[in-house]
C-alpha cells in the first residue's frame, strides 16, 4: 500500500486516525512505515483525541510528540498536523531542547506576530483569530475563544528551528490559511503573477510578480503597478465580496496587491521604511520598505533586532541597481505559493 513511499508515515497516519474514529476505539496503536509508531486514545465517545508519536532511534522508538486535540478538529487537519510533526521534529529527542530559547524561536517564525504578555511566561504568537502559546516543551494553539473553538496542545522536546516550523504549520493548518490564496490563483487570468498566503492573517492573500527580472525600461515599476490595478479590476468584478489594498513602495508604485474577504475584520497593512546601511540607520544607501499590520503587537522585549542582511517574510527591499530584481524591489516571502500560468516577465 505504501510501496511508492516506504519511509514516509504520511498516509498511514491518516488511515490510522480514520480507523480509530470509525471503529469508536478507546485506544489504537499502529506501527507506521519508516519505523514510526502512533498511539491514539479517546477517553470518551466523541471526546478529544490524545496522540503519541514516536520516531525510530538506535534504542527503539523515541517519543517526539504528544498531542491533545479537541474533538471538533477535522480529521484531515489532525492528520496533517501529526504528519508535520513527523517531518519537522528532531528525529532524536534531546532533553536539552526542553526549553528552546524563545528569542530564537521568535526570530525564526515565518507566520504570525510574536509577543509577550506582562506577568505571563512564554511566547505568544497571534495569527488572525488563532493564537499560539509556547512555554517550555509545550505548544498550545487556540482557534476562537477558549473552550468554544478548536484547540490543541503539542509536547516536545523540540529545538528552536523545529519549534518555529511546527508553530507556523499548526497555525496555518487550523486556520486553513492557504484557502484564500488558492481561490485567488484560480480566478487570476494567465499572467506573470504568483499568489502567496499572508504571513500575518489567514484571511488574506498576496499577489506579487512571478519573476524577479529587472525591467531596464521601467526602473520605477510603473508598468507592474498598472498591471496590478488591472488585476484588481478583474478580481473585483469576479468577486465583489473581496477587498483590495495596494502595497505602495517609496517610488509611488504598487509592488503587490493584498486580497481580503470583506466580511472579515482583517487589519490593513502600513508601510515602514528603514535603512539597511552598514554604518547605522542614518546612513544614506540601501533602504527596506516593510509592510506590517496596523495592529501589530510589540515584539518580545528579549528579541534582538535582526541583522541588516535579514528580512522578514514580507520585505520590499530597495537594493543597489546592479543587485535589483523586478522594478528595484526585492520581494521576500517564506510560504507556499500559487503561480498563475502564463508568460513570464
């Protein structure tokens, strides 16, 4: 059944969860491809699901995750989350990773806005109506109000990179963050575009140029700005319930288009221009145009400022002329992308 992918537990995880629910079992234990082992437990009918996932090790299966998942969580989402753990969690748990440095985790996050609450331990990450809480070896995510929405708790230990990847993946899975980007991509006419899910909110998507090739005849990006307005006009006609925000660079041209459903309260983006100069913020030279939500919480106080060469997941970086990509703006995003088929630029 798994001959085409013998070392991956992906499909076996899904099958095991479906079988557990289908037969109404209290406890299910399954050996998965690749030496993984999954144990499921439901203490009451239609109650929350408890899971323990172990990975192969020289001394036998080593537990890499424990999970408590609310009963309302769709089975496909549960399967994808446990599969994500199998792919991202360290294969050999290390007790030294029981408390990964939160400042490192915050710096590595590609989804959501990290922040801290006064007098509360750990790191919080807000992603639209979902919120994650990282404390010690535990990752807790709540969708909606506590006690009334979806929720899960995952336990490590994991190192800082694994914790950041798992946090981003779980937030996106619970909120179905890729759904809007797929809808936008399906309606786009063929052209030089890519569609990305938003870093800050699950109910937002970004339309960006698909290529990073400089147009020497249009260094300020006026052509792409006009093309984005045409895209907005066409999408508005096809989906009157969508709102659009042009992301305007310092040259006054639109470099991206943000799409949000009108019925959702999605904060708009605001532009910030910062210097990338090697000799300090007052140096004239490279600048970076960054777009962040208007309601972005203050970053963790222990989170050091990123180095000059580091950019967040949506940075529009005005680079030296010989290093520029499309229209003098360097577009960086760390997420899945949907590309609109058509002629490149």
